[in-house]
């Protein structure tokens, strides 16, 4: 299968991650793995209070996105 990593936990990154996860589940039988990576404690943490950020993060995870909070990209390589 394929893997897509979304970098960022804001509105655009979160919407894209959920849309791709739903597409994978509905059209590709789950063959596309989606990960979301961001430096904050939760998605939308710079906009929402902590409890709401936790809620949105849990909803995104339930949609099938592999969540990586408190994370940074330190290197990238092409295989």
C-alpha cells in the first residue's frame, strides 16, 4: 500500500487528512495509509482550547488517520 504524510495540524492539514482517509476507506479498501504530523499537543491547538483540540484529534483518529502529535520532521529521503 501507499502512505501519505500530512505535515501540520491546522484546518487545512486536518481536513485533507480526513478526506484522504475517507477516500481510502471508501474507494481503495483502506490500502492508502494517512498520517498527520504536527508539533502541538493536538490538532487545531493554536486555535481551539485544549479540550476541543483533544476532541478534534480523537475524531480525526477515528476517521482512520494515524496521529503523531508533539512531532517534527527532522529529515526526508526519497527511495
